[in-house]
């Protein structure tokens, strides 16, 4: 046990080298602190905080909100920064809402619809955002005061301050803190866990290249001995708002990266590693399995998604919201017609939720041993966060390959692309200086 004075001195100097055991023990301290902070015995004297994004507790949209113009991955990445700011200010963090949530399945449209509620406290108003359904709230379960915080995209995490605040034994890498924040925030709720259980036996598997006999006797092809491969192919490389200025890597390039890793670095032979594929481009699921053989490839079937095609994020968001609006109108008509009409509409998939499938993909990719993708996509950022924390818990090394050769950046992918472009123009500036210069205030950095 470190003497307190020596510990504080070491933290101030940043001189403690965190080995695997220290990272593991500190991760447990981190999670325990977050639970104590977010789940107080009495909420009345603890101010809550909402992000100025999406829907207000009264059901109206925040003014000048642009959260709904973003992709789901970008929205989720931003939650880390508003959460840690609330933590530093001693406030209780609450999730914002997302247009990716089907309101017929979950009327609040909060991220609580996917993840476990980040706190036992509730907002002091009567609305679907304010309280768990089905029971009255005791006074001690509600905040007396709730503040609103602007949407934050990126800032330099005060790692030494966090380590002192949480009583950690060391100052860790930025990636370590991001992994721990993601582990707490993105715990699947009961409905997501049930969806995960369903998916274990519902994956599409490339049986022509990878016969089921290779995993016969197991409950699922997804057993944790997997590599996650996310391939973003469309809007990141096209149009006026193209973000990724690097050369687009084709299917063969992804396959070469994977095979090189499988030969030189993988802890298991390629024939024993399964590859969980994710992409907005349907061509991925036909092209990649033969290129990755003899590894088994599998993916979430298209029938679980609401959107059947993807052009760009603005088009996708507009079509998704129109689809949900039409479903709500059809549900109102069905409710007027009676119970059988409602049951028929639900059976036809009226409550299918685009975000459920996308979030489940991120969660299950986070359960794999390795990542292949591009940090120009927020999915890769989030999967890295979850995998990093998982590997810390297992005292194992992180295996992550960006096919464009990028280093992990824990901010929103668009923000990171802005930093990358600025670094190319001003190569003598440090990354921290550029992150501090943006501080997430520049909407054009998103």
C-alpha cells in the first residue's frame, strides 16, 4: 500500500508506471466510485444535469439543437464527455434522447432505452423522461435542482485530477479512462441483454466458407474468441463534406490487415478465430467472407435493421424519422380499430428499432479480442473503448488495427478528422494543444 503522501506526490508528477495489475485494480476503484456517485442514497441534495441535446423533459426539443443531425455513433461518443464533466462538477448525469430510438418501442427515446439507467435519481417533473414507469417516486429519488449543460465533443481529460478524485494508484493513458467511462455508461439494459441472447442463435454465418460444423456443440458462433471488423465505405469518402481524406481501403486491404495480424500477432490460429462483420454497405457481407477464410465470418442479419440502405447520414436520419412518424400514425389508426389491429401491426415489425441493432453490434464487437476498422468512424472509437476496458479486466494486451494507420482518438470521429487536418498544416503543434484549442465549441469541427 502506498503511503498517502507518496501516492499524491507520484500522481502529481505522473511518475507511476501502471502495470496490468495496477490497471485492473484501478479499474475496479473507478467503477466503484462511478456507482457511488451516480447512485446516491438521497438525490434531493445532489443536482442533476441534462445535456442540451434532443428532447427536453417536457417533450419539446431544445432550441438550436443539432444532435438529431448526427449519426448514432457520434451521439454515443459525446456522452462520455458530458458524463465526465458532470462527474468533475459533482453532479448526477442523465442521458439525453436520440431519434434512433423507435418511440413505439420506447416512448422516452432516451439512451435508457438501450443502456442501463446511469443513475437511480429522477428528474423533478412528470414526463416520460423523468421517472421509471409503473410506480410513484419517493421524494429522495428526485433532484431538487437540474442544470442543463451544453453538448461537449472533446476536451483534454484531466487524468491526474481524475486519479486523485477517484483514489487511483496511478495516472493512466487517455484510452484507459475512455474505456472505463464507456464501460460504465454503455452497460446494456435488460431489453438489450435479451436481444443479445436472441442474437446468439440468429447471426448470419457464412456457411459456404465456414461450415457450421466448425462450431457445432457451442451455443453460438459468437464466443468471445473473435475479431471485430467494421467497414465504413460510403459517406466518409464522398461529397462536399467528405471527412476522411486518406485513401479508401478496399475489401482486399481489410483482408490483408486481418491475415497479417492472424499470422503474426493473433493468440490463436486463424481457423479458430471468428470475425464479426459490421458495415452500412451490404456488399461487405458477400465480399469479405471468402477473403477472410478459413476464419468463420458472421454478422447481424439485415432483417433486424429498420433502414435497408445508406446514402449519407443526413439522408439516413431524415428517412428514419419519417419512417418512425409513419409508424406512429399507423399505430394511432390501429389503436382506434382495436386490439387485433394493434397486434397485427406489432407483429409486422412496427416496434423494430434501428438503434437497438446498431448498439448491439457495438456491444458485441466490444466483446471481441481484436478490432479492424478506421477511427474515421465512431463505431471503431466505441468498440476500441469497450475492448480496451475488457482487455484491462483480463490483463491482456489490446489488438487494434486502423487500416489507414491512424492512432486511436477518443473524441468524435469528425472532431478527430479536424485535428488530423490541422496537424498536417501545423506539424509542430502537439495534439493536446489542438484539442484544447477546439474544446468542442466549434460546431464545424463536428
